[in-house]
C-alpha cells in the first residue's frame, strides 16, 4: 500500500453496502471516504428502491383499506378521493429524511463524502471526477441497474423501469408489468390498489422464481383475487409508444413441441419492465486495472470479498448473491471487520427475502423444492392464518406458515410465510435458523396471545403433528 495514502478505506458507492461498510470501518478506527455520484447518499435502496417503494406500498395499502376494508369495521367514508401528488410528496419526504440520515451518520463518524464519479485508475488510486485520491483499501459497492429488455426502450414516462414506476404523476388506467418478480409484483400491487388494471407477463410458467413453489402458487391466487392478471409462459417481443399509450406485442414462449402461439398486440397506458437487475461494474475502470468479472458483469471476489487485484474489494449487488439491501449491509460490516483483521463473516444460508405486498411473502433457508431435488429427508409443519385469532380480528386470514425441518434431527432447514406481516414474523425463524435450532425449540417457546406469531409456533408444532388449533 502507498505510504501516506489519503485514506485507509475508500468506498465507491453509498448504498446499503457502501455506507454501512464506511460506518463500520470508521468505527474500527480507519480514515474513511465514500465516493457517490448521486446528489444524495443511500444508493438505489434509499433513493429509488426499498424506501420509496415501501412508502408507496404503505400509502396505497391505506387507500385500498379505506376504500374496501373500513366498511367491515363499521367505518363509513361518504366520499373518498385520491390526492396522488400528496402521496408522491409523502414518498419524497420519507426518502429525503432517510438520505439526510445517512449524511448525518457520515458526519458523526467523520466519513468524507467525495461527491462525483469514481474511476479506479491504479490498484490504490481512484479518480473522483478526474481528481486522484489514494487509499490502502478500495471497496467497490457500485450496486446494480435495471436490466434492459432487448429492443425495448424505456422513457421513464410510458415505458418505465422501477424508477419511473415510482414517480408516475397519474394513475394509469392500464399497466403491463413485464416480469413476475419482486419489483413487478410490489409496484404492480401499488398501481392496482390505486385503480390501474394490471396485467403481468412472465416468461416462466410460475411467478417469483426461487420462492418455495407452494407459497408461490398460493401467492398468485391471492394476487389474482386482488385483480392482477397473469400471463405466464409469455414474453413481450415489441413495445412502442403510440398516442398516449404503448402498443405491446405478446407471444407465448415456444415450448418443446408447440411453436410460439399467435402473437397478440395489446395497448396499455404504462409498461413496467422488471426483468431483473445487472451489476453496475462497467465504465469505472475495473476491467482496465485487471479486475475479473463473471459473464454477467459481476465482480468476482473470494470469501473475503477480495478481487484478484490487491487492495481492491467488492460487496453488495455488484457481486454474486441475492440483490438485497440487508445482504449488502452484512457484507459491508464483514468486509470492514476483515480489513481490521477481525473475523467478519456472512451466513448466506440465513438471509431472509421478503416481498412487501399485502399479504406479504417472507422466506429464509431452503425451499421444499430444493430439499426434494437434493433428496433430503425432511418434515413439513404448516399452519394457516384462518386458524389464528389475531389474523381474524385483522381481517387478513390469507396464507400460512410453513416450516421445514430435518426428519431425523428436527433441525430447521427453511421457513416460508405467506400472510399478514410475514416480513416481521420471519425474523424469529431467521434467528432460530442462525442458532441452529430445531423445530421443537421454536415450538417450546412461549408466544404471546393473541398475536400473529402464534402461527409460527403452531407451524413448528405441526412438524410433529401437534398443532393445537387445527
Ligand atoms: P446500491 O444501493 O445500488 O448503491 C450503489 C451506489 O453507488 C449508487 O448510489 C450509485 O450512484 C453509486 N455508484 C455506482 N458507481 C459509482 C461510481 N463509479 N462513482 C460514484 N458512485 C457510484 N432490497 C431489499 O432488501 N428490500 C427491499 O425492499 C428492496 N426493494 C427494492 C425496490 C426497488 C424498486 C429496487 C430497484 C431495489 C430494491 N431492493 C430491495 C434492492 C436493493 O435496493 C439493493 O439490493 C441494494 O440497494 C444494494 O445495495 P448496494 O450498496 O450494493 O448498491
Ligand atoms: P426478479 O429477478 O425478482 O424478477 C424478474 C422476473 O422477470 C423473473 O420472474 C423472470 O423470470 C422474469 N423475466 C425475465 N426476463 C423476462 C422476459 N423477457 N419476459 C418476461 N419475464 C421475464 O427481478 P426484479 O423484480 O426486476 O427485481 C430485481 C432485484 O431487486 C431482485 O433481485 C430483488 O432481489 C431486488 N428487489 C428486492 C425487493 C425486496 O426485497 N422486497 C423489492 C424489489 C427488488
């Protein structure tokens, strides 16, 4: 490392990976700077991802509840209307409070924010808008961008990525979502609740690939009941703005025997392209200094987040693994601790994934599909929310808790929940998995009554056929 480097740790990117790494490194006594090209800190997550999407999910959920569920409680609203501008302004306020929060944390921890575009020009040197800065350790936390759909251009007004879909100033009458993944279903739900007719086109023959298929099937049923239409096994081959809307050509994906069926052309006010995200590793000098990338453009790192170039590390969406904020954060902490010669570590087997629709989907560990494919001998415990008193009082009895345990040892292998507040409920099972608990351990813990968490206890009891309330 160069003697007298400007900083000990220089992080490129201030998303959940980068800013958390910077804070942990500062806590450990390093002199830290973070390069960010955006006007505000917090990366994709705080500016155009997790936070604004959750603000709109919350608002649209309240709107939908006021229009559809309040009456059941005897609350009568004579005249209700939507002020979308206020809803969007609230979202902006939430985002701004969060990004300013990171700015405050940087000041508190003496982290220098180098505003500008960072380009790696030599192993220990980054040029920020052309000005060289040196550091012992450089951390690439550049995140990811929406994957483009070949041949279809986004204008962020009518043909949009998630970024445009978070900022619409009018509720579209109709919306086509391309991709039945997390973004498509969350943002599709937002606009559907606000009044749009939403159709989802998915390449595969199922929604949310990777999620336990029993949960996914039940989830699709719930979303269909809420008004979302699904075209599985279909692809979009053309989308062109036409008048005020978009003309879209949709075709069946060709199967083994059948050729793709007759293409149909439909019109929508807005098309949301949500077919995944790609690592943002290009254009920042990585290839020039010899950093190895995989075929999907992700930075290749070893188990200590080191690239093949000494002094250069990478974390978060720009490397392999689930593209999740909390995964990036764990990696940021682990890397900072490793740089301080501590034992930083991430357990990739216990990273929860949550889809913030209503009801929510929450998963951790192995799916039943994976256990079957691997020939693992497992037991299943399930408990439906219809049998949970609190869920009944809430008027949300859709879904169930599913716990998978090793048949011989009873050790927890995975947990999957479709239901109200599933995202909060899964935390207990993440902890249990992390501690190597058995289903019996979870079943023996006292759970307060009446809470949704009793469904978790009951599912754990059900692993041995001992659930009380079913
Ligand atoms: P990012 O957050 O992408 O941050 C990277 C930052 O680096 C950016 O600000 C970028 O401007 C900056 N940068 C890149 N290159 C340079 C350069 N050369 N110079 C200077 N700056 C640079 N995850 C969840 O866990 N929960 C959710 O609910 C959730 N919701 C999401 C909703 C949407 C609509 C989207 C798009 C994503 C969502 N995600 C969610 C995913 C989550 O946002 C990402 O996993 C997370 O932001 C990754 O963090 P990161 O630090 O790796 O990168
Ligand atoms: P995704 O990977 O979740 O889903 C993409 C979907 O599009 C898949 O079902 C895929 O089969 C389908 N697809 C791919 N190409 C297609 C095509 N040509 N035509 C039709 N369908 C096609 O990706 P998504 O939803 O864009 O989200 C990106 C990332 O952001 C995810 O990896 C996710 O982890 C993260 N994210 C997380 C959230 C959360 O944690 N709640 C919320 C939003 C995003």
